[in-house]
C-alpha cells in the first residue's frame, strides 16, 4: 500500500478502502502539522486543526478533480482551517493559559541543540512569510516534494514555484542567520 | 555564494530536481569547492532546523484513523457554481448587451398573505456566498437567505464568489454567477428576467415555449435549452 502513489491512494479510498486514506495521512501528516505549527503556537490546537483538515479532506475526497493533486489540495484545506481558527479565536477573545517552559531549556527533538525559544523563533519567522511562500517552503522541506512536484500539486507554472521557493528561502536564511550561528556554536 | 559554474546546479539541488548523475557530480564538486560546499551545508542545516522546529508527534494521526471509520465520503455531486466560474470565453461574450429573458411561465404565482405583493412561484434552490436582494417596496439591499420568497420587481446582486440558482419549476432554472445583477420585471403582462451586468446561465427544458432575448439593437428568440450570457 505504501508504494502506491497519491492518485492511486485517493482513488482506492473513494472506492471504499479506508486504509488507503491512512497511508495518505502517514505521508502528509508532517506537512499538515508543519503548516499548522507555523500559524498556531499551541501544539494541541495545531493537532486539532490538522485532524479536522484531514477529516474534511476525507469527506470531500470525491470532489477532488485530479487525484494526483491531493497534497496541494490538502494544504489549501489546512491553511483555511488555520485562518478560520484565528477568526474564531479573535471573536471569542479568550486568553489561553499555556504552560510556561523554563527559559531556554533544550527541547527533546532529533536535534537536542534547539531550545524552546529557538523553535519559537523559527516558527514565528515562517509565520511572517506570505502564505504562498509558507506553503512552498513547507511542502519542500516537510513533505520532501521537489519544486516541480509542488508546481504540479498547486497547478502553478514551475517557474513561478521556483521563484517563490528561492525568495522564501532567501528571506528565511536572512532572518535565521543569527540562529544558525547560535546552533553552530552550540554544536562545537 | 556558489561558484559561477555550479550556481544553477546548486539551485536545482535546493529545489530537489537534480537527477542522480548530477547529484553525484555535485557531491564530487563540493569536496574541492568551499563556496558551493558552504551553500550545500547551509541548506542541510536549514532542512534540519525546519524539520526540528515543525516536528510533531504522530499521536494525532490515530484520531483520524478512528474518525474515518465512522464517517462516509460525500458522494460526488455536480457543482454548478464551479462550472460557471470556469472562464466563459468558449461561450462568447455579448458586449454591452441589455438582455431580457422572456419566459412564458409568468402567470404562475403563489398567494402570500404576509406580503402586499404576491410572491412568485420561484424557488431559491441554491445559494452560495453573499447574494443581496432589493424588493421593489424597499430602498435598501439585504442579504438573501435560503427559502426566501421571490417577488416581481426584485433585483438580485451577487458578490465575489457568490451565486444564486432560481428554479422556475423542476425543469427550468436560472443561475446568477458571481459579481452579477439580475432583476425580475413585468413586461407585457409577464414576468421576465433582466440582466443588468455579469453572467447568467439559463437551463430550460426542451422543447420550450418562445424564449426572447432583448438587446438595444433588437429582440430575438433563443432556441437553445442551455446557454450563458455575459453582459459587460
């Protein structure tokens, strides 16, 4: 099942094979969570949004005209969910109580060198990118899609996606230069 | 900054579009070129940093697996609005056409004791986004709601990404596309549609009774059962 491409998984899901959809979830959960974490600071809220996004995608899977474009379609659903979350949060004007981590405590990740504040900084910098740049960066780095694949997913010309990617990368590189230095000095 | 010779190749590497041969070549190159080596190394670091900061546990996935066992995929249904929002160039455009759609069903009126005017036997079968209506006895626009009564003299205004389908009867419908305006006017004792601007699609059961189109240049009969008219 895991060797099937997106198109095949979408089609078999619509035909009634729910396990196919679980494969799609496995494949794109990191991308979906990355999109949410770049907009929503609370991890559990981000998980809720990602889950709702996948469930909505499942319910409306039959309306996806080109099954090979599942990933691009999913990113639009997730980004809209994040936008709806913000609108709802502003309307309700609630203040969420979050657990305050000890300052600059290393967080357990595959790179133990990243601290909580570094992770927060990175997510903030991504959230300040224009939405189209965010989508391309996250699809490239978290879903491992090439710019050619992203252009096909988003139904945009390759040249456009290439430009967006390099611009987004340049912005992030500039914004995160101090952090690169910090991480490198920590590794030494 | 990469060396000039490998600038494009390094960019393609970052984009993930190098084939294996080019990748092997780049790997060899960066062993001797510190400039390209630094760029590639920086890219790897960016990848690692982003993956780590946007990494999440997989526990949330399990809830999805559970949820989909209890819900069904919605069946594929035709989306009239999406079809309508596809570029209409293939249907042609009628520049500055003042169009009146004549329909001979007009005598069908349903009594409505709550209104001074009689509601027409037209049903709002679909409503998408913000569509406004102005009744002839009012000076203001109000947002339409599903199930709303339709009166002679009503003017409809659809906003961006909005659409309205008016069912004249089970077999005849008029669809107002986004950014368009349509009015129901009395003409020679019958109720007719008038497009002020925008795009309207008429779907008629064939063969149908005489169906007239009026323009500043004249009035002619439309014989088709489905057509779209766009007024600039």
